[in-house]
């Protein structure tokens, strides 16, 4: 049989006796052996402990002990999230040693029987940019290694796309789950702020950070969310609210979808982005949804508030190390943290006030719609040289002007990014479903229905294609 591409298919194959966890894990390790040197996915691999966990999962399943859909599934973990098997570097020379510890989200994965294959690449503390001058892997995009896989959950996105694991954990403060999902052609879920505990995760923005899954499909993301969500006393922002699970089906009858175009097709957008978005809307209409055009309130103010909040909160965390270990930080990280040093208390407070105003206005908009859809980005993955050439550094700001994620971090609503086609150059494009706070079930159901009607999420980069094998 062909190796399962989705977590959901792999879970079914495990229970049907068509595959074993050891075989899935060995295939993931083989992909890493073949591709990691080119794609820079892993900071640290846990091959031996992963195989031991896989053997244990097979023994448990054979004995009738079924811990749920993640049981025996290979997982990657972003290297700002603590896992006991190895160090948590945050891709930085500054990060203290967290070895021997599991973040609550990792502990929950393990309790559900997931197989942790290793810690995967990020940007330094999830705020820097690629920097080959430091002794860490440089993540690349499996669709075209000359392009960036997105950040900061770079290794999670490119690892899922390249078949090095079937799902992974990322974090999202300004788009760090959804941008890699978009550029790597996979699905990524940013849960509502407070839905998933973020303790044991190196912070970027205390009031903006979200932990969530990247995987092939919306249904895969739902399976991971069910495991990692829920109150934990170590995170004061984590809420004690029940998680409603989506009822999957092919119809979106009576679902009211608001369509956002304003600000999402700027000059320089890929020519294929508009037609791909229109085709996605047609598919949603065909599934029974009712569409109407809407505008997001306080768009520019929320982008500014995201930057102010992120930089100020990051500077607060790094202030002492920043002063004492300036040269150990990446240059791009220093530039972002230095912005935080220039933000006044009044600026920060005003940003939080405007966030509340925007949240209230957005809540009123959701009186008329159930879901809002918009592109995740109007471009495919940017050329790598544009991010590493000092003379091209302004291209980074230009690139972020064509990604549309930070608004949602600032208001805290849940958002699902799914593939919706390809650029003229053959790179993935992506669609976002945004819902009301704590209504992940609604956007996951909508994303799943869309994926039942399309197959963009099942496309595999040629570089990562696995020949048919017999497990």
C-alpha cells in the first residue's frame, strides 16, 4: 500500500491492521534521512525513543488498548516547546536548558500515544528571521528549496509537507502556524487564545501566543486539538471551557460565510491568487453555504497593535539577556527586540484598549455571519535570497504586507488555514476560515467540507514523493 498521507488515514490503517506504528515511524525516519539535510527540518531527532514509543503503541493496540486517533502517530514538535527527550533551544544561543521537561501540550500528546520524532526548526524565539551565520539548520520549502517554508513554525510546516511526520505542533503570535501551512501546502489551526495551554513554551507575546497543530487536513487538526486543548493550572490565560467537537459532513447548508477581499489583494499579489480564491468561494457555495461580502473592522489598527504588543512583550521577556548577551542574538531578533525598547507604556496600553474595541466590533460582525473567509497570503513562498541578503532585507516587510494573519492574533479568534491552489510558479496558496471565539468546531467543519470537495491538501511535493511500499 502507499504510505498514508493524512493522520486520519494513518489512524484508520493502524486499526485496520494495514500498517504498524513502527512502519509509520520508520518511514518518517527514512524521509528525514533522505531530505532533512536539504530541508533543515530538525534541530534534534529522537529516532531511538521514537521507535521505542512506536513499538509500545503497537503492543498496546494489539492488546486492545486504544488511546485515540493520535496513538502511534509520528509527531514533530517546534523547538520552542519543551520535550523531555532533548534540549529546547528556541533556535537560540541564549535559551536556558529545559531538557528533561515536557510542556503540558507535549505531555498530552504522549498520554494519547503519539510518537515524538524530534524538535523542529523555528526562527529564533519565534521572532527572528533566517540567519545562516548561527549554528542551526536553515529550513527550506519542499515545494522549492530555493524558497522559504514560512515562519516561525518552519520545521513543522515543511516536515508535514515532506512526510517526516504526520502532524506537528507550532505556535502562532503573528501568523507562525498559518504562514508555514500556507507556504508548505498543509493545514494549520490557530485555536482561540486561551484554548490550549502555552506553559512550557518559550514566550514571544504573552497576550498573543497560541499553540496549535499543523497537519495535512482540517480533520487531522481537529484530532490533535481534542488532545491538546483544555485548562491547565500552569497557564493563567488557559480557560476552563468545554471543547465542542465538529460534526463532519459534506454539507454547509445554513452556514453564513462572510467574504473579505479588502486589503487582501495588494499590488504585487500573485496573478493566480484571485482566481484561486474565487474558485474556493464557488466550492463553498456549492456545498450550500451562503456568502456575503464583509469588511474587517479596525484592520490597520490591529496590525499596528499586533506589532506593538508583540515587540513590547518580547522585550519584557528578553530585557536582561538582551542587555548582557547582545551578540548571542540573531541580528533580526535584535532589530525586533530593539523596537520593543522604544515602545512607551502609554503606547502599549493604548494598543490593548484598541484591541478590546476591535474585538467588540468584530463580535457584532459575527451576528450576521458564522465564519469569515479570506486568503492567508496573496503570494506563494518568497525566494530565500530575499530573506538572507542584507541588501534585500526590505523585502521581508514587503512579504509580510502580503500575508494576512496578524489581525487574527490580535483579536484572538480561532483561524484555520487550508490549501486552495497554486501560484503561477507552482507554489501553494492558502485560504483562512476564521470563527467566533471558542467555536473551533465551526471552522473545522467548514474546512473539512471544503477539503472533501477539493484535493489541494493531498498534493505532495515531487521532492517528497514516496514510492509505493509494502508495510
